[in-house]
């Protein structure tokens, strides 16, 4: 019995190593190159030094605080983008005049680099939370409008007729038919929007300061604290990865009824 | 008849922009907002015309777009072969796959401070940042494009005597063209964002820097004009990409054209 467990674990470990060997190789190369002195530590500190710094920053609270600030900005911006995006997308799907008014504006704004609006948002909302939240919301609102519109327009007409015939009110139609039918599309929108939101938050923090992981990253670079630069980068990477995993699980839960 | 229809159609697409500008002017002119925060449409238009007559503005635009397109070209040159190799070789897929997955969620602008440490402030940092950001769309879309080529096409080509070493050029890459062009369109969008963001983080030249100079010196109408100019150029670049893509894809099914 114990043998089988050990064998199972060894097998699992072998699989994991085979799946991740390029990353392990990269880590090894990094460590060797840095500790053999092939590159100056200011440019590339050894991986072990970065991990040491990670632990140190975690203990001193210089990691959790900025992470919380960045996540707060990301989440609030996303929430704004989702609520505005869903309402606008549904209105565009249901009302011809709204579609006529907004479709050209959205088509024009979609390919534009939203970060160009950061100076405007700083002017309007200052350099603290609000300008960053505004950039996140502005960047992410477009994917949500499109997801909500696409979701709402894919509801089969006979389902709308059926609901109407059974006496569903307009509000009920929206909440109980159109919204659930749009959920697959909306969840895809969330998956696209979350990385955009994180990138926008970090970028705005790097440009305008005001704390958060992006702000700390730029400060670490200015003081040539290269191990900290790598720590903040790795934490951003991990945050993006963990949140994406979370979105996938949420999607699987919300869409249990939906066949892929 | 057709011409009138086209004009009406365009007019009805343009009218919402006019309404937006009118609403902007209404708020700006009503005195509800401080004119410094919300310059009138006229003031911004004036600034835009002024910028259009300024040599150094074109120089800044050329610097920014040169950086973004240079980085984009490098991203394509490196990313397309990686995506191709991943699609045709299991070993390559096993090697690059985990690296792509691990770096996919990394915000690429966050590499700018690190690149500044390595390469200093300037064009090199900017171009490398754009290259790294555009690499992944090229890799991923090329890979999925080639993977998505129906096996039956490969078998047919083989049956018709296409040599194995020419399969890539004759069947796989043409079949992946639609996906690769979609990747190009996405990468183009990334390239502008990264180039401008990198200039805003640290740079001596470029429109990203210029906007902040206008913002800090209080020339807000020029700042808004620069934002408008960037939006316009990004839109034009996107439309050109779509038009060229659809020209390249004219042999393909209509539903495979880009929007």
C-alpha cells in the first residue's frame, strides 16, 4: 500500500518535472550565470538572492501592502467596467437608437491605446486611487460591452417569444432570460478583461506612482535594488496566474449547465 | 443611387461623433467644469491644428511609432518561427509550451524598469519591451493557426505529391494565415500601448513623454489634442491592417475576413 503511494507520488513528480523542465532549466541557468559571476548582480542577481529578498519583503510587510493596494484598484476598476459594460451592451442589443449612437464610438475607441488617457485621468482624478481605477475601468469596459452585446444578441428569438407568451415582463425578460443566456459570453469577457485590468493597474502605478506593486517596482529600480525588482515582477506574474485560475474555476461553476 | 446610400451610411456613422463633440462643448461651455480640466472643443481643435503645423510633433510621433513598429517587426520575426516549430514538433512544444504558459500572465509593461536597468532609458528599452509583448500573440496565433489546419488538407497535398519539406510553405502556413493576421492585429494594438506606456514610465522623447510635458506645464488643450491624434493614428493603423489582411485573405471564406 505504502509502496503504491510512493510510486504514485514518484510518477506524479516525474510528470511534473517533465511538464516544467524548461522552467527548471531556465531557473538553473539563471542561478549558475549569476552565481558564477558571468553577469553583474546589479543586472541579474542570483535566483536564490531573489527568493531571499521575497521572504524578507514578505516579513517586513513591503509586499502584502502594495499587493493589496494594486488588487483593490484592479477589483474596483473591473467592477465598474463590468456594471457599465453589461448595461451598455444589453441596451445596445435591445434598443436600435443606442446601438446607432454607440457602435461607431466603440469601433473607434477599441483599437486605441487606452494608456494615452492616463494624463487626462490624472488631471481629472488626481494621482491617487481614482485615476488608476478610471484607467482600469476605461480599458476593460470595451471588452465587456462587446461580450454583453454578443451574449444578448445570441439569445434565440423563439426563447424570447416563449418567455413573452408565458407572461414574462420586460424586466423579467432581461434578468431571467437574457442575462443567464449571456453568461457564457460574459465569462469569456471576464477572462479577457482580468489581465487587461491587472496590466492597466500596474502600468498606471509605474507611471504615476502612488504605491501599489507598480509603484514599488519603479522605486526599486531607481535605487538599483535589483532583487526587489525581480520579486515584484514575480509577484505580478503569480497574481495574474492565480487570478486567471480563479476565473476559470468560477466560470466552470457558473456555467455548470452550459455545454461547451 | 449607391453613392447617395454610401454617403448617408457614412453620415449616420459620423453623426454620433458630432453629438459627442456637441455634448463635450455643451459641458465645457456651460461653465460647470473648470476650462483647465475640460478645454472647449475649439481650443482642442486649435491645438490639434497647431500641432499639425509643428515639425517636432511629427518627430515625436515618428519616434513612438518607429519604436512600436520596430518592436512589432522583431516580435513577428522571432514569434512566428517559434509558433511554427511548436506546431510541427512535439519536443519544441514541450519546451516552449511551459515557457509561454508561465509568461502569458506577466504584465509586459512591468519589464520596462528591468530593461532600463539593463539597457538604459531610450529606444533600446522601448523596442525590446514591445518585442517581448508582441512575441506571445505571434507565437500563440501561429501555433493555433497551424494546429487548426484540417488534416485532410495535409493528406490531400501528400496524395497530390507535395514533398514533406514543402508542406509547411504550401499548406500549413497558408492555412494558418487567417489566425496569424488576427495575431498581428492584436500585437499591433499591444505595440502602441507598450511603446506609449514605456515612454510614460521613462523616456526623453516620443508622444508618451510629450503628453506628460503638456500635462505638467498646464497646456491641457495640447494634451487633449495629443490624445486625439494618437487615437486617430491607432484607428487608422488598425483599419490599414484589416484592409491589408482581407486583401491577403481574399481567397478565403468570407467569414474568415477580419471585421
